[in-house]
């Protein structure tokens, strides 16, 4: 097991280095001037700013300094937000994104497992057809479309009720979480429902299910002890990529619902070509997602010993 964990940690570190390197050179290849937002800038002021941000040094030297600072956990100072460190932006706003992402992942996981199990139990019936039709729509339509439609629908509901059932946008209370979290987790929920349905249908025809029936176990015991517990294993393998999908999808959702999360600052940094914020948030999110994927891999290795034996 220790060798299995070591291989996962090593591959994770290589992945983070690749993300950091690709992000650094991509930012320097993007056309534009990160100091263009500075108005009425004299040559002397521009020179001082370039020295402050290290832009006067060769690319290779900037890259070495960038990696060294990253290893110390220092992502630098924002180009557009005066004297504000990227670390402070991450520290203040990532908890908001994390709460939204955790709730969205919980909704997606529970909803996907339940709906997938229902469609498998009532295969080729109206329940199966209805749920799968909704699943196909949820996978096909982008999240920002659902975000706009859900806001419009909620406005109509609040108007007809005469009071606010849920806030349309903003952040600050538990009621602000449910709508954006549901919208954010909808695509992942649909994907997990399809995966769970396929896995359940494979398990139904397995020999151990026939053995359980021959022993006289009830349908509920067979479903819970054997079908559900074995069919849910493939869902564990997609938790890591699901975290990635929910996190990156949260950028747009946070912007639409006016949520002060880290994704909102990332979108703003891209619009303003703020090198340090873009690189810092990208590397941070990349490291976070790699960590989540590694934890899922290790968890799956603990659940299924066959995974640990693979090279």
C-alpha cells in the first residue's frame, strides 16, 4: 500500500509542476500588457513597476523565481488590486467557493446515486424514460443557461408568492447556497446518474446476485447489501474529475449569482490580464484538484485491493 501511495504522490507532484509551468509560459505568450491598466504612466514609473513585479528580467530567470516563490507558498502581489497579495485573495475567498462546491458535490452525488438506482430498478418503464430524458438535457445544456433560467423562474415564483422563497443572488446565509449549488451540481448529478444506472444493470446479472436470491434474501436486502454497495464503486472513481468539473464550472456560476468566491476573482483577473492572480489561482486550484484525485485514488485502492496491485 505504501508503494501505491508513493506512486500517486509522485505523479501528483509532477502534475502540479506541469500545471505551474504551462500556466507561466501561457501567460507570457498571451498578447497584451499587464501594466496597461496604469493610467498616465511615465517611463520612470513603468520601469519601477516592471522591477517591482520582476518583468524586467529574462523569461528564464522569471520562471526560476516563480517556481521558488511557489515552493514557499508565495504567489506574489496582484497587478490590478493595489498592494494586495494573491495569498490573501485565496485565503479570503476560497472558503466561499469551497462551501458552494461541497454542497454542490453532495447534491450531485446523492442525487446521482438515487436517480441512477431508480432508473435501474424500473428499467424500461416511465420512471426510467422520464429521468433519463432529464439527465440527457442536464448533460447537454451548459450550466450558465440553467443559472439564468433558474434565476428567472425564481423571480416569477417569488412574485407569485408575494414573498422571497429564496434569494435570486448574493451571499451571506444558508438560503443563498441552495439554488447556485443545485445549478452547479446539475451536470455532475446527471453524469453520475447515467454511470450508476449502467453499473446497477451490470450488477443485476452477476452470479452473486443469483446466489443471494437462491438463499432466500428479500429484494430489499439484495438491493442494499449487494446491488447498491457494489454498483456504487465506479462512482468513487469519478469523484476526483467531478470535483474538477464542479470547481471550474463554479467560475461562471459565482459570477452570475454574485457570489464573492475565488472563481469570480479569477474571471476578473483574466479580463484585466492580472498575471499573478491568474497564475496563483490556477496553480492553487490545480494543486487542490490533484490532491482530491489522489485521495480518491487512495480511497479506491483501500476499497478494492486489486487496484493496489496494478503497476
